[in-house]
C-alpha cells in the first residue's frame, strides 16, 4: 500500500457529507420498515464512508468482480447502512432502500448473498471475521492478488469466542491484507458492552493476538483515512471509538434504543437536522482495483484415475478419505484442505504431504475452521474440504447453519463416528451428526461404507452445490465395491439379495458390514435377507427402499451407529410414512455410551451381527404369528 497522503479539505468534507447521507438513508429505511437498527448504523457512518469512498478499491457496478477489495459486515444488524452505501455508489436505486425487510425485496433484515455485494450472510454475531480470514488467506496465499479484505465488527460481538479464534488465526498466518474495524459504540442490545469505551484494553487484546492495533476517533474521517493508510506486515485492527445513534439528537449514546426505528415525526426532524450539516451533494467514486486475481474454474473436477482398491482389502473409510482428497488435489490446484489439528486421525495429512501449500491448519478451533472454509469458498475461488472428528462439528453448528444461509459450497468430513471408535468413550463419539447435517437446508449427507464409495463421495462432493458432509469411520472394513462401480447422489445400492428375501436391512458404514455378516449367518439358517447401502442419507433413495421393502413383505430394519433421533432410521421412516403395508424396526444407540472395545459396544447396543440376526428373527416370527 502506498504511503499515507492526507486528503484535501474538499475530500474530507465530501466524506463527512457522505457519512451523513448514509445516516439519513439508514433512518429513512428503518422508519419505513417499522423495524431495524438505525442507531447501530449511525455509529458506523464515518467508518463506512471512508472505507467505501476513500480506502477500498472496487467496481461499483460489478460487486462480485474477483479483483475487488472484499467487505464483510460482521455486525449484520447494521445492514441498512450497507444498503445505503451501495445506493450511494450507484448500484442500488435509492428508492429501493424504502423496501427494506419487505417480502419482495432483496434488502433483508441482515445481509444475504442474494445481494450481489454480499459474499457471506451475517447476523449471527461473531462469525464475519472468520470468513474474512478465509478470504484474506485465499488472497495472500492462493490468488497472490492485491485485493484486501475489510471486516466491520460491533463491540457486543467481541464477547463471542469465535472472534478470538479468528484473531488468533489471522495473527498466526500474518494476514497483512486483512483489516478489522471494531465499532466500539459502547452499548449492546440490553446493556452496555462489558468494556464500554475502554479502547486501550481492546488495543492490548488485539496486540496480544499478533495484530497491529490503532485507536481512532471513529467519527473523524481524517483519523480514519490515516489509519487505513498504514501498512504493516501483520493484520490491522482499527479500534474506532464511536457513539451509538451518533447524530440523532436525544438518542445518541442512550440506552434502550437498540433495534428500534425512529417514529415518523421524530425521523423527519432528525433527517432535517442531519441534512442541514451536508455542505455538498457531490458523490464520491471509488478507485478501481488492480486486476491481478487469476481466472479460476472449479467446475467439473474429476479424479485423475478410478479407485485402486482390491475387493476384500481392509481399509478404514477415514483413511480412504485422505487418499481420495490427495488424489483429487492432482486434478485441480484449487482443491484445498483444512483441518483442526486432527490431520493424523482424519488422514487429511495425506493431502498435506502431497500439496503442502494448499493445506490450512486451523488448530483446535472448529467454529473458526468452518468460517475460514466459507471465506475460502467465497466467489468460487476454491474447492474446500475441511475435516475433524464428526462430533466436534456440533460446536460449529451455528457456523454450518450460517454457511447454508450464505449459499456456501463447502465440504465437511467428519471421522470417528459412533460407538465403533471404542475405548476413547462418548466425548469423542459422533452420535448426533447425521441429525445435525440432515437439518441443514440443501445439504448432502454422504455415509460411504467402503474405500471405493468414499473416493466417489469425495469426487461427488467436490462438484455438488451446498453443504456436503462425509461421515467416515475408524474401523478397517472390507472393500465391497469394484473400482468401476458407479455412484450417484440419492442412489442406494443393494449389496446382498435373493428372490426369497424376507426382510430388507438398511445399514451404513460399520453397520452395513455387520448386516452383511448377519446375512451370511442367516443364510445358513435358511433365512434370506436383503441388505441395502443408502450411500447418501440425504437425499435418501426412497424409490429403491420401497421397491425392496415391497419385495420383502414390507419389512424394513434400519441399523446405525448413531442415536435413534435424526439418523438413518428417522430418515427411512420419513421416506416411507403413509406407504401401506410397510413396517420399520430401528436399531440404534439408545443411551450415552461408555469406553470399551468396538465389538463390545456394538453388541451392547444391539447394532452388531447378533443384534441384527435377533431383530430379523423377531420380525419374521411376528408376521408368522400374525398369519
């Protein structure tokens, strides 16, 4: 960045005037909507004015241009001032601002990506900076481009631990293309923020995390211009002392005005007072960006060769994931991998070994890992895979939920699912993950049962929009599919059948192998069962399940290494509800498990070979008795 040149008086006045126009439009929009956060907008008016009309480089008519500087409004409730900025820049019509929060307007209560100028949805506080870190990491280490990333945070959200996970990440990776602006307006929603205006404490905290921290008067356009003009070899935090509701007489710095629009008569008076301060109606135009971001194509990325496994070979699906990811990395240099210090367990270390510059270690900070993944995937810059133990995604559920609202395309692999991990005990066992990921809108939930299926899941996920989850297991299980087997999302596989089958058993991962063992045993006892591998739990192959259930007297047994709620059994029940003559029996983990050997734990919960045999015999005898 060039050395700081103090703007002339005319420019400084124009920035002040712009800030006041942003205030007016934020008040007008929220009053018209009858809801919103005008006071949160007003504290950030000078920050937004200087950022968008002095500091940032972008094309106002092409907000998603890959060369543009990036902007994330982490304090998403201040959305009206973001919309006011894009009206000021000429991208939106000013009249559209009055449709704020209406059902037929793109200007929602918080930023969402249906707006061309919004990369990531915000509003669940504490998440914007993590996404900004992903964008900055991409810009610095993958694109090697000159775009910079700016993120405005409120002081209330600085109580969120995820903010400090992101601060640590940016400090560690020296993201000197990242600027966080902390809008320290003193007041939270229901009370003052804990540090109020003690800006020097915020400064020390930021410095402790490896940031260059500058305290400014957040309402001085000159101080802001100077702060933005400083370049360091570390991320920059601009700690802006501001006042909530700045410029609104009688409301500025007063409690109990959070999220309350001004009544019309009050708004008219305030708008007139602010308008009287505006000296010039002249609009400022931003400078254009340097065009040095590479053109990237992440469509239709295919494995360089088919899977290379032998039938019967024993390999854990978690290892097959690592091998598949490393292989996919050779197909495109935009495939990247993130992990939360579990790479020697999830096997993402195999990717790191072959593609070290495309691996991001996020350390034990799963919330931030998901946010960084979302940032890396923004504007279709990368094909992103992140991995950790499946159970640790539960602490990042809000980030995953917001990733879906952001229409993000990220692929999350969760290893060590279920009681089959054995001795480590329940804190490490993912038993809620299927339920969690199934609830995410437009998600795809893969549950591969062998190495071949895992490799296919990785390839499919790389080319599938939305949130993809791949559930992998710790035990080594036999390869059951040929290398040329074709897999599709929403298409189940019948892996064991005869014409006399009496029950359809649906399992996945370790329980599919238990079901196959049960089928072999039952065959000796002259009881035939059909075994079905769903491959994806969402979408579920309803057609194949019903066809096979009808061929086996309407009887289905589901068996899963997951709690009863939200898993395979629930998915199957939802698929067959209302279908005449179909009965479903479910085998699952019924209570909090404990440490033990994998086989002992599968037995304890009746989800092993013996448990399946028992359930099959019960189903068959029940219907015989009924006859």
